[in-house]
C-alpha cells in the first residue's frame, strides 16, 4: 500500500511508557512506514520506527502520547499546548488521535480549543472513561478504548534478559516486589516528601514479609520526569532495596521489552506509573495500582484492578492486598484484540 504515517505530538523515547506506545503504534500500522521525530539527543531504539530529524509530509498522521494536552497555566494557554494543538492542524482529515487521555489540567479555554480541533479530525480514540465523557459532551465523536501499549506482548527474550539482570543484582524473581515511582510537579500535584515516606514504609514492610523491594526506573526524561533521583533518596533510607534501571542495561531489545520481561517474572508489582500497570497487565500479571490521575483510576474501575489513589494510600491498610496480587493473573487477550480493532477502525477513516 506504501502508506507513510507520521507520529505527531511525540514526547520522548526516554520515558518507557511513551516508548511502548510508539512501538505499539508502529506494530499496529505494520503495513505502513511509520516515522517520527523526537527532542531526545540520543533516542532509544523503537522497533520498526524510523526516527527522522523532520517528519515532513506524510499520507496520514497519528497524534500519540498519553497526557500530551496538559496545560499547566490556569486561565492561560501554554506555548507547549499551542504547539501540540498546531500539530493537529497539519492535515486534520488525514489525522487521527489515538489512545490519549485528556488531563484535568486541560479545562476551560484550553479544553474548548482542543475540542474544536478534535472535531475536525478523521477519528478520535481515548483510553479512559472520563476523557471520553468530556469529549462526547463537547460534541467530539470519540471512541473509548484502552491504552495502545495493551497491544504489546511479553517476549521470551525479554524474560530471559530480565532474569539475567535480576541475577546480577542478586534478586530472586519469586521474591521480587517491583515498584515504579516518579517525582511530582505542577502537572500532577502530590506531596513528594509524603510520597517518599510512604515508599520507604512500603519497602520496609515488604522486607519484613521476605520480599525483595526493587525500584523500577521507568523514565529518565525531562524535568520531574526522571525517576533516578527519587530512587536514590529512598535507597539512602532503605539500603537493602535494589534498583532496576533498564537504561543502563546493554541489550538489543527495546527498553519496554526488558521492563515487560521483569514485570512478568516478579512476584509482586506496585504500579505508581500508569504504564507499569499497563505493561504488567499486558504480560498477564495483576499489579497493585497506586494511581495519581484519571487514567490510572480508570484501569482500576474498568478492569477491577486492586489499588487506590496515592492520596488514600496507607501501607498498613493495603499491605495484605499488595501481597495477595502475587497469586493473581490477568487475561489480556480480549483487551489486546479490542485495541487492534479500534486502531483499524480509526485508520479506516483516513483510508476510506
């Protein structure tokens, strides 16, 4: 068919959740040549994706990413928001928005501007109920699906390499409690100090129960979106914990494949980052979902995943529920099929 699809509104390959989305879209659009550009000085490997300095003219465009339409300035519109909005205006009838959430920071004037642009697109598909409800009320014909990364699968090579990394760190997979973490900023308001105290307490209680707490570095991108500093502060207080940093592993695999491999062999997963939960579920594991935004809450509500909001988290109250997840599995086949079908449905709007 020779279709060239450009990914627009890309963020960074240094955030494993975003990298997983780019990989998933490239695989879903396997008949086409998929191209993208990134702000990263040295982008991470994304299977099948052609990374270019400029994407130029394409036959179709997919607006990607998760909460790309964050608008951090109350009552005003940020430059970043306007830049993202302009990407939707390149060629609206050849553009689909797929698998995004509309964050709560996008409201008032910024939300009206976004809805106006989305009404002109070939197709719009979001990944959570709240975003879907807001858009449909604003007259956008939106489809409700799940995150694009649900279409990915865990590979035996990913599991094998994750086992090797665990071995080098002296982690027994059957005892591993993999915990993702993040710093919070104006986009997601949460008290960083309180969060770190909760994680220190969680790690200590997991150790008491004979688990090995392992902090997962899922992003080393920009600003607050870099997990290493938070991990190191927690490590100072709980020196028995381990840090699993896929960015330092030399491998031919994409970083999300290593992370999925590690999630699939760990006994317990505490998912603070949204894509830790998504990639765990996509590899058949039930995480304890400790969410901080509507996208995370949506996973627990629609899929019945155990968890709670970060504000309500009390380690003593939830430690038993966290331990119980080690015995649970998740059937991911139906969601994977649904994401594939929704993607084809949206792409058909452009081809049609």
